[in-house]
C-alpha cells in the first residue's frame, strides 16, 4: 500500500485483531481502488460528458469508460468482501 490513510486503516484493523492480515490487506486495497475509480468517474469522466458535445459514437465510448470503472468497483466490492463486513 502506498497511501498513508490506507496504511493507517490497515494498521488499526490488524491492531484490533478484527480480520487476518491477508483479509485486512484485501479489504483495504479494495477500498483504495474503489476510491480511485469513484474519483475518476465523478471528477473526470462525467464532467467530460457534460462539458462536451461529442458525436454519438464518442459519447457511447465515454459511457463505456464509466461502465468499466463501475465494473472495476464491483470487482473490488466482491474481492474485498465489502458486503460481508
């Protein structure tokens, strides 16, 4: 992990013995990846769609980029077992 806030979260989870090291790492990594994807969607991809008048084919491609980020988020929700906390 290369993000201090996530390292701190990992350390807290381990210190409190909530989950195993392996599970804790997967959980924290998933949260980190989800944050990155959400920032990309809401700070970059959606504003690009709203601020430009793309032809239909380009617009669809941009929507697909958003779809792929949500697939990435879905993967990390499942991989990190975030619905089973």
